[in-house]
């Protein structure tokens, strides 16, 4: 039996012993009474009765161990031409001062804080300061529209919003403060305080008695010491909003203690990190990867984490490799979309930089195609490790694990389940199917530590979305199709539900459709994800116009503009086609697989439930107009 099999057996067969060993590597103000509480299955709770603090374990613990001079954060901003290194002692001082500011502004344990900031160190400091005092942070991707921000302000019930004057993308300012101002105008939750990081990028309007400037507030709190609040293991650390099929984003609730333990051991076990390593996840703070592997995971293990403000190809396509060389990055985590983008450029952009420090490149966020995997592996000359996880899981579910045992690579497969994850492929009834057959990817209970507790203020939606897919069986439904081969390797085939994955960003089809259908000229619409070489998937929309409305470029452009404004640029449809009808079942449900099949030139399969066969001809004509048949 190999090391991998040993670890898997223990993690699934001796749950209490396995996770106790991991948890004991961290500091607990009070040890837990019970490792796993299953009394309210499937609301699994770990380390019940334990008291700890994420910020203390991520920062204070290292300073107290004499490692305060070790770099904690390296900030690189090609957008501004600036860089900065912050060691653990300096980080502790900044977090203390920020926590003092939060307290002065009336924020305390259990209060919500919405963070709408770019990729700057202040974002990390704000998150850690919230964790220090028990406030619940909700970081929103700095690029979402004011309506999306307002929706999250209301759903999370936040007490404070933290933003900046602006971010930058490819040299263009993104006016974050004005977006927040608009969001607060329409939000039902009347937030009384806004904290602003003034970067001097754009002018902004200060609202008296509501807006506070961070630098001024920090100056007053310089040298402050704020004791960490010892929190129950299951105290919410943060809310992370993810797209759902109903259009209303789901607020994933992450806990403190169990998530801390899961992240801590994942850094050496899964990512193969060692003491003193430099770790770089190229994600954004607004996504789960940013929380888990820019902020908390690397700091818990005492690594140096790279915070990067910019894109993979600005100011040139070699910028990432320049950063790897400059800071001697050891482990890198990115997305297939980013690699597909860089693949367009000559390999000379790689070759001009010394990448000898790099041991592994991990990729996740969407299925990794074999040509991209081979290109990255051959260009870098390093292991490229495909791995799979979700916003809900908070850490990897399927992966090769160099820190335990490096298994054989099989291009297109994220290898095998990670310790603690009892994965299976089942049919529509929840019964296991023969290996090699396509089915639905599920997790057998209990879920391991570090996943989500529930959906914010909506236990019923949590149960409906994840646990009630199979009426007679308690299985966690991932929403993905997969195959398990004869050797136990898993092959994830993509979404089984109605979510579009654009460059790793999950967007609910219903939300897009509701916006398009809200256009004054549109009667109904359907949006689907189709294969895209660069982004994995692209959005294509089909709209049925109201009577007396004629198709026009003007309407098409206004629909695209509307979606961009309501959700953000990431949701921009690649094309909008006008049709007389949509293919529907007799019960009135749009047959998405027909739309996708026609767009991608695939076989349509059984059409016996189709209400009107002429609808297929309508879509064929529209696809020909798009030129993607």
C-alpha cells in the first residue's frame, strides 16, 4: 500500500484521530470537546467547544515563535509600478491598528463588513483585522457592478463598507468609491460608515459623517494593540457569494476553527510547500482561492504570499514569469484560462526568465484541457498539477498531492480524491455506476473540516441545493458530471446544472436571463455557456423579441450593455441572437442541451419531449448567423 492509500484510509476510517493530529499543530485557547458532531446531519460541525482565532494563528503565532522578520506579504503592482514587502512583525502591527479602527467605527464580534478593494495589502490587513475581532467579512470582487454590491450589502446585513478610491486594470482606473456610493443609494440596508483607502488614483466625493479615510484613522491608532477575540470553532469567519441557478447569489458561510485546520495542513500535504517557501496564487481576493490561498493558507503555514495587482499580459506577456524570477516563487497556483491566454504568445516570454525556483504549477477553476496542460508542462519544465474544488468546499477535493505521494499524471484528470473527501460518481437516483461511465460527482458524508457550514440565513436553500438532489440518499451534490476510471482517477466533465463558468467565474444563467428579459424589447431569453478556447466557456444568449419589435444591432448592443451594467464585464455575452421561439419541453422548460448542442455542433439526442420542432430550425439559423456552427 502506498502512502496515498494509507493517508486516505486513515482520513476516512479514523476521522477523529486524523483531524485531531492536524488540529493540534495550531493554537487553541480552549481545546475542543468533540472532533465531529453529526447530531444535525448534514450540518456537520468540527471541534465543538474549542476556542481559537484565525488571525492569531496566521500572524501572532509566527511573531511569538521568533519569525517576525520573515516576509509575510510581497505586493507587486505592474498597474502602479509599485512593490512592497511586509514581514510578519510589520503585518501584526498593521492588523492591530486596523482592528482598532474597526472597533472605533463600532464594529465588533458578529458584525458584517463588506470589503470592496483591489489587490492591495490593505485588503489582507482588513480581512485579518476582521478575523481578529470576530467580525464577519464579505469580500466582493472589485469589478462587480453597483447593483451586485448593493445586493450583497443587503443580504449580508453589513455594518461597514471598506473600499478604495479606485483600482486599475491594464492602466485604466476602476472607480470603486463611486460604485460603492451608487450601491449605497439603492441598498435597503442603510450602512452608516464607509472606510476609504485613498490611493490617489482618482478624485472622489467624500460624504461627511459617513466616509472615513483609512490613513487618517490608522495614524490615530498607530501602536495600538487589540487582543484577539477567542471564538468558537464554528463562529463564521466570512461570507463568500457564489452564483446559483435561481439568479440570487448564495452566501457561503465559512467557519473559523475547522477551516483553519483544513487550510493549514493542505499547504504542505497538497501543495508540497516547505518552511520558507514563497507561494503565489494568481487569483483575486474576491474569490475563494484568494481567501484560502492568498491570505489564510500561506500565512497559517508561515509562508511568504505574493499579492499581485494586474493581469497576466500587462504590461507584457512575460510579467508573471518576471515576478516568479524576481521573488523566487516556489509554488504557483493559477487557472487554465490564464494559461490559455499566455499560450497565444511565443515561448520566448518564458525562456528569458530564470524559473529554477519554481517546483509546481497548480491549476484549478475549470476543467483543464490536455493541450493546455502539455503546453504549460513543456514550457515550464515543471510538474503542472490539475486539481478540482469549489467555492463551497473551500479547499481541494481532487488533486495529486506532492506532499504525500506524487501519483502518475493523467492529462485531463485532477487525479484522485484528497484525504477526507469520500468522492463517488452516481446516476440520477444516487446509485453508484460502473467505472468508466459518466455520472454525477458527489461526496459521501460526512464532509471534512473546512467546507461551508450552510448558506447565509438560508438552511433550507442549503439543503435543497446540495443535499436533496437524490430523494432517498444523503449525498453532497457537486453539480458536476464526472467519470471515475478503472484505476480510481476522476475526470470532471463540467457543470451539470445551469451555471456558466467564464474564465473560472461561475455565473448563474437565470440571473443573466432575467436581466435580458427585463429589456423593454425582449419577451423571453435563454443564456447558455458554449466552449471557448480562451475562457473555457463564453455566454451566448437567445432572445425572443416582443411583438412589433424588429431585430436590430441597436437592441443587441443595448442588451449586451445592460448585462455588463447589471452584473459586470465578466458576464458580457459573446453574442445575442434573436429568434422567434426557444426550444421547450411540453411542460414549458427551455431545453438548454439543445441550445448548447447546436452551438457546439453536437448530437442533439432524444427530442421526443420537444414541443415544436421548428424551434430547432430557428436556433440553427441563429447559430449560422453567429458563425460558430
